[in-house]
C-alpha cells in the first residue's frame, strides 16, 4: 500500500507542509491537506521531544489554522492521541468521537 501522502498527491489533494525552525533547525512540523478548499485536515504534528511542552507546536498550529482559513476552509479536522487532546482543545477543537484500537499477541 502506498504511503498516504503519495495517495493524496495522485488524487490531486492540496497538501502543504509547515515547519517551525529554531536556530536554523526544524523543531515542529505539520501537514495540512485541503479538500474543495472548504475542509482542512491536520496531520503529522510532531515536535522534537526535548522541546515539547514549550508552546512551539501550538504557535505553528495557530499559523496553519490561519492559513487554512485564509484558503477558504470552513471546517478543520484532526486525529489525536489522548496525550495531545488538551492542546487541541485549547486551540478550539472539539471531540467528535473516540477511536479504540485493539491489539492481540500472536
């Protein structure tokens, strides 16, 4: 199965990658995809472990949300782990539903 970004590019989905740099080093990255310029999706939010909890991801997220809105997005969606949920709620996201993931040893 091809990676999700490869599938998105084949389907001509508007994908944009954003990174926040500190002293010329990327410390936070976010992927934004747009569908029909009205629906935005945030993926691949990542911060270097040693810089987590300092507000860098929140700052970049606010910028990405501004860019999405400027592009015409009326709705924005993302998936989150329980540990990231508080950050997204502070940015105005609301829980739509919770996923349960199950595993079984073989």
